[in-house]
């Protein structure tokens, strides 16, 4: 069964998978679904409509808004913020009344692919997708889609290399430099092999 700290607020409609741990002062809004063997760190917020896969680690002070889907095996480090509104305003144009907070035609969605890592205090812009096993450096602001296995960093974030499934880089480039094509890139840590064609990464047989 799931373990929930007594100070956590878990609303009706939240589904927690077997073995998931929810730490102190977390707020989970319903309906939402969190898979098996996940960790939701202290003081994090997960909005309604969010889907989280299995074996996902969410550290402390993470904000996950409506429209976010997180696949299996994702790591989201402390202080990460997701966004989902392209044109955010507090009020109507005449400033006479507050705008409703419900999703509307300007509310976007984001898919975080399996195995992705997001570094501490990163900001994920609205409507941005993160590819499988991609990695976002700490403090980055991501404003465009990140392809599979790409390592991105900066404000705004740009590709600075490629990473292996196990985490370490298999290629490094300077910010803004073309990635180039590569027939065989080896991971020094685990031996996995990759090829790159026009920026797309393919896993090679061992």
C-alpha cells in the first residue's frame, strides 16, 4: 500500500500506486493518478488531471500543474516548476475582475518522457515536451521541445550534448554548435552505444 505522511493533503479522486511514498505537507489534487513505487517529496504540489507513471522521484518544492503527464522512471529535482499558460493574466483586460483559474483554450500540455531527469530549480515552459532519457541542467529555462537523450542547459536552454540511459554524457558540444552525425557513440560507464542522424538519437545493439 501507499504511505502518506499525516500532514499531506490528498484530495478525493487521487489514485496512489502500491509502494508510493507521499511526504510531509504535499498537496495532491484530484482527480489525478500516481503510479507504483513513486516518491513525492515534501511541500510539493500536484494539480488535478496530472498523470504520473511508475518509479518517479519528485523532490521537495516541485510544482506540477494541470496538463502534465510524467512517464515511468522520471527524476524531478527540488524546486522544479512546470507552467501551462501561454498568456497568463490575473484579471480581465479592464482589471475589473479576476480571471477564472480553470483550464481554457490557452492551457497547454507537457509530456515528460520515460527516464528523463530535470535538474534543481529548472522551469519548464508551457507546451514543451521532454524526450525520453533527456536531461535538463539545474536552473535551466526550457522554452522548446527537448529530443530524446539530449542534454540541455541555460536560459533559454539549448543542447550541449547527449546523455546515456545511465546518465553520463556520451557527447558534449558548445552551446549553439551543430550536433553533427555520429555512427557510434559509446558510454564509458555502461558500454551502451548510440548513433546520431540529423539530431535524432538511435540506440544500437550491444
